[in-house]
C-alpha cells in the first residue's frame, strides 16, 4: 500500500502510534519492562530535550513511520555528531521512499544542529537497509564485536552538502 506522506516533528499525542511502530518493528528493549523505560511521560520529556529529535511520517492512514535522533559531542572531541537512534516504518508502507526521506531529514537536521557526521547502525542481515544507506552516501564500518550483527553507517555531512550544491556551468 503506497500513500503520500509528510514528515513532521512528533507531538505528545503521537505516543500511542509511535509506541506501536517501535513494538511492531521489534525496536523496544526486551530485557526491561518497557513501561518503565518508554512511557508517555518519558516520550513527552524527550520531545522537549535539545539533544533529541523525534519525527513522524503521517499519511491519510495516520502515523506510518517514526525516526529518533540524538545529538552529541561527548568523547569525540569538538566534533558534533547526529545519531539515528531508530527508524521504524509500518510494514504496509515500506518501499515508498520513506526511509530515504527520513535520511534526508536526519542529514538536514544534523547540518542545522552543527553536526559534522550522521551515524546509525544497520543490521548486517538487512540488505535493503544497507543498500539504501550506501546509496545515500553512508560508509558502512564494521566496528562492533564479531558476535554483534550491526554495521555502523557513517555519513560525512560536509561532503554530503558539497555533493548537493548545484554545479556551476563551465
């Protein structure tokens, strides 16, 4: 099912839809009682923090995707980073450009926040996600221990911006 969607900042009233998307995409912690970790109040608090951003994709069908970002400069020197913490898309709305649009929103948000890099993790078994990330310009770096199934995907936002600038006619 493909439908038009728009990306917007999440609001407190989006909690139930966002929670459902995270749960259906297996992106909630399994070892803890999620109600103690990600409840309505914690979500509302997250929306107010300067080091976090939450976006949703909305269509006529309602909220069909979500993305969580965080910003940091800890342990990386003076360079600011933007990290994609989670992207979740409703199964019925995949493969219609939403992931790519979320990546564009993450990169734009990172640039506006002064980040030099955008980073996230991708499961080594998720070939479509790897192809999307590398097609967008991310470099896949295997830095996790061998028993983990994740690559780090890193995008140099300075290079990304340079590639997007219109080229002058010679």
